[in-house]
C-alpha cells in the first residue's frame, strides 16, 4: 500500500525537486497540496496529482493523509509541524528545523508525544561523501577532532533565481528567523552538532555589506562554536559571486584531515603526515533508502526499527537551532 502524502506549503523552492523524487519512488501517492498563494497552487496542479487548497487544515481534514511534506517559511513550518503531530502524521520538514528555538522545542515535543516520525531534510545529507566523512570522523579515523568548518555561499536568493514567494520570506526576519545567518549558517551548525555535540558557547558576527540595497537583513555571517578541546565554524554568504570554497566541509583531527567536496558527485579526500596533499577515499555502496530524502522518509515510515540518518534526526536539528539561537543572542 502506498503512503498517502499531502504537501503543506509550496513557498519553499526546494519543494519541487523533492516532489519529483517522491513520485519517482513509486511508493507514495500525492493526495494534494495547500498554500495561500494562487500562483503556487496552479503550478502544483500542473505538475502533480491530488487536490489543491488555500487552507492547510482543510486539506488535511479532506484527504486524511499518512504523512506530510512541509515546505513553508521557517516560522509557518513550526505551526504546521505541531498541527501534523497532533493529527498523528509523519513529517518531512525542510531545513532548518524552525525560525526559533521555541518553535523547535514545540515541534520536537509534539512529535515525541505523538510517536510520529519527524525528519529534518538537510539537502547535503544525500551526498554520500559527506555521510561517509561523518562516519569516519565519529569513528576516530582521523583521531581526535579539533575543528569542523563549513561554508555555504552564493550570490543571493534573488540573484540565484529563487521565486518571488521564496525570497519574500527569506528576506523577512520574523518568517526566516534572521537573514543569511539562518538560511546558511544552519548547515554548519547541524554538521558540528552531529560530529562534536552541543558546544559550551557560541559567538559570531553578521554584517549587511550594502551590496544589496533592498535587503534590510544581514547578507553575511559567521558563527564560532567552542567546545572544551575543539572549535567549529559555520559561514554564510549571500554576496559571493563564484563557487570557490562554497559548500565545502573540512574536518580536522589529531591524525589527519578530511575534505568533503560539494555535490552528489563530490570527492572525499583524506590527508595525513604520510600523505600531506591527500588522496581520494573510496566510498562504500550506500543503502538504497539513503538515495534521497524521500526514499529515506518512506523507509522510516514503513520500517519502525530503522534508525534515522544522523543529520536528519530532529534532535540534531533542535540542537542546531539552539546553536543558531545562541549565536544570534551573542551577536545582539
């Protein structure tokens, strides 16, 4: 029997690729989507099946799905996730977990109380080289970890070609939670959390460079996480005009270094004293359910004994939100 999935929110541009992946599995039935924006509802109706609605609760009442995909603003996702948990629905929520730590607290609490799957989809999870680097790092392959670095950067949402609806909430501090800091420092926050755990302190800086006169929020930010014997840094930029250094992960250990190149086809390189310039690390074959967010989500629903992949665990997403919250408090 196919899992019946409803879509709550279409104003996060990542939704379209994820829905294509979901339909390719052949294991789910899209029963419909809800969003207040008429243009987005029409786009969904032209691409996918099921009903469309301008009201989230109406859709859920009518179709009674097994699970939901939540692709809304960070603030609205908090509300929709709690609503879904209260109805006993499994959820895939696009990153970051929420706009606020309070929202992440409510989401995690509601899902735990309801006993439903809550999966936070971080797009870089599906890079096999990143998953294997995390495995090697946490298994001690490069010794004691003393620093984790991640940088996420592009020329800006509008310049990148993001939709009007996506940009409207990304550029709204209440709906997003911040500017570039929330959008892009979140990746390095969850990565550091999975590898090093919760830091003892967080500091950082954010800046509005003036390169985007119509933007009232920060377009660049950096957070620094301090551990008893380690550091982690996460950088965000909406002004970088090229791809150099973007989306690259570096993990430093007492016995070597791992560099994770970005993208599904990126390499994993390991360096050490005996190999100072590094060599490519062969990747093991991935389990089929780790191919995409949709395959993993459906497998988690169908197999209650399956452990969620670490980056998508809502507890990691919650602690990443804690890091972001502490960073914003420190900056303010």
